[in-house]
C-alpha cells in the first residue's frame, strides 16, 4: 500500500472514488473503494452513493432513505456509521 493511501482520510478516498467519472482521480484507490463499497450493507451503500457520487443534500438523502430529518444529528450518525463500515472493509483489504 502506498503511503499516500495510508495517510488519506476516508473522506478523501470517497471523494476520489466519486470523481472516477468526473475527471482526475487515482484509479487504483478508486477501484479498492469500489470493491469495498460493493460489500457494504444496502443502506450504507445507498447513503454513500447519494452523498458522494450524486452529491445530494441531507434533505434529499433523508427523504429517500427514510432517515429522520430532525434532530439533524440522526443523519450525521448514519453517515458516520456508513463511513466506518467502508473504512473497516478497506482496512481488511490492505
């Protein structure tokens, strides 16, 4: 594993993964994130897909995935859980 990937945060890796169809990106890391994303639970898959690839707003994501919109931290907790899930899958791939 390259040092750059080791230092990159999960947010940066997900942004890179989402940029695969938009322009400049690291294809090797994007492929690793895609493989991990394929193994996620469906609810986490959809949440990360909407947040990073669609760049949808919190209101849209909450409405489509039936996440309570209030209090606002419910969405933040769901997003953090999805990020933690993919981060743990990526750690296993190393």
